[in-house]
C-alpha cells in the first residue's frame, strides 16, 4: 500500500513538472513574443494642436500660445544630478521653483519608465529662445514645443467660452487624447465641444535597442488637429453688453429668432486665463463665496421665478382650453379672495374690466388668477412645458438645468401633499414653485415672435460643416391663431402709454415684449451669514425681467435681460434693452426699413 502511494506521488510530481514545462515552452510563447516585440518597437504619440475659437467676424476668442516644455532624462541620480539640473533651469527662469521640479521628477521616475519626464509644463516662446541651445547641451534635458490656451479678452464671454485646465485621473481614463495632452475642456464651449476641438492623436512607431535608442521608423500617422470652431457670437456686441453690466449682476441674451446667439452674458464674469495653469486656493475661494455668484453660468444654471413674463404662455393655455376667449372679461378690483386669503394684484386699486390684450399690456394679476381657476394647473403646466419650460433648451453648453413647472402630480410625488387652489393662482403669474433659466425664457420669446420653438446655439460653423438651425412645432392650431393677439399685447407693453415698459424704452424700433418682477423667495443661510447689514436689503429685492423681440411685424432678434435685485422690470432692464438695440442698429443688424420713430398711443 505504501509503495502505491509513493508511486502515485511520484507521478503527480512529474505531471506537474511536465505541465509547467509545456506552459513555459509552448503556451507562454505568444506572451513573451509580444513582450519582446514591445521591447523592440516603441510607440510615440504625436500631440494634436487644439482648435481655436473665433467669433462671427473671425476675431479669435480662444487661441494657443506657442512655447516649450522641459523634460529630464529618466533614471538620473536623484540626490545630485536631478537637483543640479533643476537649479540650472531655475537660474535661467527665476519664477520656476527648483524644489517642485525635483518633486515632480521623483513622482514619475521609475525603473520601468524609459521616456523623458516632463518637469516644466510651459515656458513662453520668447523667454525660452535665449536659453534653448544651452539647455539641450547636456543631453539629459529635452526642450520640446508645446502650446498653452490663452483667452485674449480675459473675462469677455467667460461663461460661454469656458476654459481648459489640467486633466485629472478620471478624465485621463475616459479621454485618451486628454491623457496625452494633459489638458481638457472644463466648462462652456471648451467642454461641450472638447472632443472636436482637441482633435485626434497621431503616432509614430520606431525600432529601438535595449538602451532605448531609435534605429528605424516603422510607421507614422499625423494627428488630426486645428479643428477650429466659429461662433455666431459678435465680440463687438458682447463687449458692449459687458460694459452695460460693469456694476450689475444678471443675464443678457441676444438671439436671432432661428436660435443663433449673437451675444450672451452671465454677470459678473471672471478672467478665464486664471484656470489654464491652475488657480490659487485664495482666488478660488473668493469666486465661490462671492454673493453675486460669478462662477455660476446663469444662462443655463441660474434658476429664477419668471414672474409676469410667463403670462403670454399662460394666456395661450387659457385660449386652448376653450373656457376663455380673448374677449372674456374679468373684473380687477385689486385682489381676489380665496378662502381666508387675499391674492393681490400689483396695482392695489385695480385695473377695472380686463380682457386679454389689456391683461398683457398692464400685467394684470387678477385676470390670470381668475383664468387659472377656470382652466386649472394641469393644463397650464402641460402647455408651458411644450413651450420649452421645465426641460433643457438644447443649447450647446454643458450641465444645463431643466427648471421647474409644477402640477398636481409633481407636488404629490415631491412632497406627498395635495395641490391647493392658491398655488394655482401664484403659478399663473410666474411665482410659487415656478423656476426657469434665462435661456428658456429667450427661447420662449422667439416662439411667441415666430410660432416655432428654436434650439439656441453658439456654434455657427465647424471645419467640415455648417450648423443647421433646428425648430420644434409645439403650438396647437388654436394657439397659433391666437398668437397675433398675444403679440399685440406685447407690442402695447412697449409702446402704449399704459404699457409697463413703454416709459423705459427709447430705441427707434417697433419692439414687442413683456416685463416681469421675480420675487426672491429665500436667501441661503450661509450667504446671510456673510452679508453685511446694509447688503441685506439689496439682496432681498426682486429680480427685474424684460424679454423682447424686434421688429414687431417682422421679428428678427430676441433680447432678454435679467437684472438681479433690480426691482421693476421696465425701470431696471428697459434702458439696457434700449442700449442693446441701438448698438445693433449701429452694427448693421437692422435695415433702414426696420428703423422708425416709436409712436405713442
């Protein structure tokens, strides 16, 4: 019995040994052959030059500064040689920290790395030229061409353009080009069109010796690069609008009725160049704690009650319900009593008998209170969502918010509570739970002007194609028939003596529009704690809206303005809207036929 066990063990040992010999000699051959091939052939990536961004006239808005990066050879003596080379670089470029160079070198040097190690990311072309040859002499320092993103107009259109910055680990894993270039679009158009702008990597495969010396070129592919982006934006108009907001916070959107955006600003703005090489913690803290929120892209991330600007959409829902016609009268005594509560009109003594056009012209709240009780919140919310609220506009900017248009189902799902009639009343005048972005409101204004809902966009042309405008046909046949009456009401807002904006507009165009006052519902507690006592009154003031289009009979352009804490829409935003239209006339956006002296009725 023992002898059998010994023989069995003997055979098992031999089987294991033979299996191992078979694996090493035959099965692993392909693995080692592949490994040997890697040792013989080295692939070097060729970095593409990032595409630049231009406005509609060809003025560059985001460009590439040409410069150089410095690399050290791998496997150097870390105690003596690396500090000596770092000190040499510091002696030529005094603002470059030698200690940081040594630290960066140690972080990337390893026995398995045979490539030169980047220790300085960028030195401008002019600064490097006097020292280029001297740095290359030792053979242990490589100086290679590179580029750095530069925004020549600093803070102009900052929230639109966005910025590029150093790639983090997650981004490098997801984007092979960013992994090699070390930069990626972080916000704005730089992020939205990053995969287009960054291009595609090229490469060359070379034969190398065991000492990593190149002995022959096997294959080469050039990178796809310089994929420029041309915008519909007009820098001249953009800079002018920025000058109007030098001491204000808010939003402006100037858009063609087909969705092409000529200018847009989220104010205050910030210098984009701060982020390219890395922003200091102190400056970052200042940006994110500023009470005017300069780092928030208010165009698509600012959520505000729309106030009375929503009334035309609500009126179209009224008409489509067939429970109300343009000629249905309501009497405004200054308030509506519902249960124990009085819901007031902005005009304390009332508007008297009101029909649709007068309700829009004078922004009568009671008309919309009474109408909303007949029609109901679900119909109003359904139609407003079709008009572009409560969903993304589709504009070519990242991380767009959808806002909120509430109804009964939403409240039950969100809070587990029923909907109350009083909430219908406040929703009908754009308050309560209603939240919209300025981009949604500009898009909705274009819908009222033309009958079609456009997709807003900044991109106008790529290297290989032109951006094609897109529209949605969202109105019912009855709503389309009602549009001329809605537009007449908007015309009277801006031109009738009783219109809420007429006293504050003086551009020589026939403008149609609507004012709105959006109440500040609450201020976050952490912001209250940072406010001075004298600031609290300002930050509790209502936001001022004025959204317009022109010319009235042949709409070409939409101008939407929000002045944060501006108070009344006409008074705060009217002069800004007038100045914008005058500048557009100066720049040739309107023909002589469009320009008229605004009549007074």
